[in-house]
């Protein structure tokens, strides 16, 4: 079996005015209300309904680019159209 790898660049996003949340997602607590979270694939808190994977609380993966796409992004500050569905810049 031959294993092939290809490099990718992850673009992370977070809001500028992020404050430390009352809970930590990695400690299984809601970052909005601090409520306990169980292992789940849900993306909302069962107590306050806050979105758990939000750039309001932490860094999230915004885009995954090839090295060539990343070079274009560096020069234009625009994500390729296939990734930029909201017309936002990272």
C-alpha cells in the first residue's frame, strides 16, 4: 500500500474582541454559560442554546486551502470562491 500526503493550509478565524468565556469547550463546559457538556456531536448548548463552535469563543477552522490557493489568498486577501460562500474575508 502506498500512502500519499498532500499539504494543506488551515485558515483559522476568531472574533477580535474575544473574552475569556465562563466555561471551556475542552473542559466539557459551555463557553457561554459554563454548563456541563457531555460527549456529543451537538453544536448547541442544551442549557442556553449558544453555538459551541463559534468564533465568538475560540479559534475555528474557517477554510482549508492547498498551498497554491494559499499563495493567492496571501496576495489578494480573498478566499477562493468555492470556500467563500458568505463573501467574507478571513
